[in-house]
């Protein structure tokens, strides 16, 4: 895994193989950040990275000057790894929290401009993510939820759905705050 833009561009990270993760591919990550970078002023954005795993997405946001990232994962090994990279590269804009992502969404009330979720692909509750984010009003008015999921999973019938972009076997579905809330 490598950082593709910003002050840490080109740095490679070799996360422990024992972590239960599937990092976002560089091609998909580059496409995603091209969309986000042209839409948001990162210096003013607060991001929630759910199922952060290796921290791949959080590190990319930090490299590009994001104001703050809250990275959430329930796996202790992932939390330990992300904290070690934060310390090594002084990524003080990333705040790590060990928690189940679904419980976090149910109990959390802070709003974010960008929420990124990259759950395990075999998780049957992936469609609950947009429902919980919309129901609990976790997006700012111009906020965006991005859920990475297997391309075979269709999410276009969920609240706030905007569009899906496919990158091979992975897709990003984008959701906005519903206007009727």
C-alpha cells in the first residue's frame, strides 16, 4: 500500500499480514480522491473512516491536509498498526478509536463532511451503513458517505443514494444527506 498524493506521496506501508484486511486498491483510491479533492476543501473537512483496517484511507486524507480524521476499527491489531504509523509520521490529525462500526454509528452524534466505510465484503449488514448514517443525521448539509463494497452488491435502493462507481470487483456507492430530513 502506498500514499498516492500530498506531503507523504510515494511512501509505502507494509502492514502486518496477520491483519484481517483488504486495502482499497491504488487505482480505486486515486479515482476516489480525484472526486473528493475537486469537491471539498480538505483543510476544512472532518472525516470519519469506518472499518479503517490498515489506515490506508486515513493516511491518504492526512497526507492531503485534511483537518481531522476519526478512524474506527474493532480489531486491536489494526488499531495498534494505525497508531504506530501515526506516531512514526506525526499524523496528529488522525484520531483512532477502537469500536464496532455499527455501534459507533448508532451511538455517535457528530457530523462529518465525508464518511468513508470499507467493511469486510462478506458482511451481510453492509446496507445498514447508509441507513444508520442517514437516520442518525451524521452528514453535514454538503456531506458525502462513500461505501466501498463488492460490485455485485447493489445499493441504489437505499436512502440518500446518489451514484455508484465501479472499479473492477470493487465499487464505491455515494450517499448524500436526504433533503427531506
